[in-house]
């Protein structure tokens, strides 16, 4: 009886832990990434719909062969994924060419006793785009024009609503220490 109880407790812990952990499998058709690319993060924006019924717009950071800031490529894409029905409709892609991310994309980390944050950022024209996690376990997609927020939406499923470890290996990372990410302009 004792062995059965221990097994049941261990199985319950394992099942609960696995359901809490992020699932590495994501249907590529629910992102703006292409087959063969790594999905660093991909966000849907309409929280009122069930993730399995969502067919709206998505923002994705896609990469391939990106093992350092000088290798492979990283691109931001925004639009409507194919959802397995037809071609994806890309409304914005940056950069246009598939080039290494050095001096284009940057990840900022901030940690102290009160805050822990991360942001993957890039600038296009007068806009600063950011996938941000500030003091919580969830990300937001934020666009700022000359410092003022013009877009600020939660990063929801379907997709991959967290920044993957691969992104940290392939994109330049800046440790801000005590400085809050929201205080940085880059």
C-alpha cells in the first residue's frame, strides 16, 4: 500500500509539473514562422477567444541557424498565420532580408529584489517594438512611438507566449542589473 501511495504522489507531482511547464510543441501554422524556423516567441492578441478557435493576427519572432548574434537570421513578422488553411498574410516583416540579428535585435534582462524582467526589442523607424515580461510570468507586445505606447497587448496562445532559451543564445543580451527595463530607450 505504501508503494502505491508513493507512486500516486510522484505521478501527481509529475503530471502537475508537466502541465505547468511550457509545452515545446507548437503548431507552426498558428505562428508567422515558416517550416524549419525556430519560434522564439509568438503571440495572439484576442483573449476572449479559445486558443483552439483563434484565427486572428499574430506577432512572431522567427529564426534559423541563429547560434550567435553574427549567425543565421532573426525576423519579426506580424500578420495572419495560415492556420493550415491557406497562405499566411504578412503585414509587417523586419528586417526585410534574412540577416544575422547583431545590432538589430537585443534582449534586456533586469533583476533585483523587487523586479525581474526581460524584453526582446528592435527599432524600426520612429517605433520601438518590444516583447516584454515585467514583474510577471506573462509577456506583452508593446510598440512605442517616440517613447509613448501606441500598442500594448498581452501575449496569448496559440503560439509560444514566452521567450525561448534559444533566443538568449542567438541574440545579444544586455544585463541591466537594478535598472528597470521600462527605463531603457533602446
